[in-house]
């Protein structure tokens, strides 16, 4: 699908779910190509999933990291854990690549580490995948169609997928918290048969964030997706659909997690309404 934004700016992309054996590990492949925009910055917003990006053409230039102790960097490929802050991406008006959203089980099965090992840090994918990262980069760059690129991802990731498991109590807790609907951490602890304290400790050790963080990130992510996918929806409508008490509640969460109000993001981010044109978003 392609969207013409102006006489010079163009956004195109495609979304596809991975092959069936990978679907518990990777929610989707989100291919994107943006060209002819004004140079500037945009925000990579947090979500309750791990992010993997393979660029095509130019590297991704991160001007400010989510992890405050990490220096800016340029990456041909990257992986990051779950953060509660955005990254700031500097661009020349063009971006081209594929973004994957990994589940915590995918972190163990494909990257070989628990989610908490990455935290909010960004690392080169080669540090985790070794030669497979170079193979992906080279083969993706040689193909011009999204279907062929997604088939390469299926092939390499299926080959890499290893047996992995997460404590079933933690996996159940994760599922309940991500599902939304006003889930309370205490209720989840009772559901899995643990004390709240034990749940929080085990949860942070596996996922690197607290259960409360995941509730907030999941709700925030739903609002982010809706703001991108439904540009005519009002903020009041988005806040109601996504489970906020009211619009002010959503605005507070956005300031905490994105650093700005949703209305400001809509107005100022050049890719806010075009980056998810196929509705996939690569995150669920």
C-alpha cells in the first residue's frame, strides 16, 4: 500500500504476520519506506514488546536513547527490550526497513536472552544473532518486494527458533496484563497463585519492567495505534476506546511515556499518520 502525503513526500509499506511456527514469538513484520519528507526528528514510542529493526539503505540514527546512560548511535540493525521512554530518531526525510515486534518468549527463542537482559538498551542485532544478522541485512537489501523480504525473515527466524519457555505463572500474568480491560496487579497475583510481592519480583527479573508498567504500556500502545490508524478520531474517542478514565488521563500517560501530549505528537511527528498505512503496526 502507498500513500502520497504531498508533491514530494511518499510513504509506503506492508504488514504481514510471520509463518505459523513463529507467531508466538513475533507478532508481525512491518515493512516501511518513507521518502521525500523534510529532514528532522521523530519519536520511536515505547510499547510492551521488544523491537527489532533491520534497515535497508541508510542506518537508523538514534539521537537520544531511552536508556539515559546510553550514548547516541547509528545502527544498520538493532534490538531493544521494553522501555518506558521514547527514542529520538534523526532522519534526512527518508527511512526504509523492516520492524519486528517480539514477544518475551521470542526474546528467549530467537535472541537467546530474557527480555530483562536488554532492558531499555539498544544493541546491534549482530551481538545477538551473530552471522544471521548479516545474512538478513544482505538478503533483504537484494529484494525489492515485501513478500520476498518477509519470506526471508520466515526462513531465517524459523531456522533460528530454539526451544524456550517462561515460567507458566509469569506467562499467564503477562497475558492477563497485556490484554488490558482495567486489569489490576493484585487480581493477577491472586489469579496465578502468588503474592503480589513475589509476582513483582519475578516479573521484573524476567521482563525488566513491573506489572504496572506493562498495564500502562499496553494501554498507551493501543492509543498510539488508534491515533495512527484513525486520524479522524477525536482524543476523547481514543481515550474512551483504549481504557483511560478520560482524555486528561491519556494526556498524562502520554507525557510520561512519550514526553509530549498526544495532540502535540499528532501535529509534530512527520510520520504519525502514514507509518502504519496497512494497519498492522507490527506490535500485536
